[in-house]
């Protein structure tokens, strides 16, 4: 399965599988290199997905903070108006 077709969990599971296989002493060099290359590809894809997710979370948090600031400003303006009327 190509990393782009896998879920994040599937990629982590496959990376664990690869690591366990690479730790075996009876592994042939060619197979080890093949697995290592696959692991590097999966690692790159998983890091990309994490960065994308982090960016999305930061954007969502930023929009929430903007909403809260807007509500705070509106509340402060109402409070000032009320104080000026009395």
C-alpha cells in the first residue's frame, strides 16, 4: 500500500512492522534496504500529514480567538455606552 492511500494509523502500524523486521539479524541486505526506503517514505508522508493537521488546528484556533475578541470588543462597547448614558 502506498503511503498516500493509507490512513495515518495504518502508516504508523506499517512503520512499526518495518522497524521490527529491520531489527532481525537474519534479514538480507537487499530486503533491509527496500524496507528502509519504504519506511523513509512513510515517515515523510506521516510528518507531512501531521504538519497539515497542525496548520488546520492553528487556523481553527485562530478563528475562534478572533470570534472571542470580536465578542469581547462588542461587550466592551456596550458597557461603555451604558456607562455614558448614566
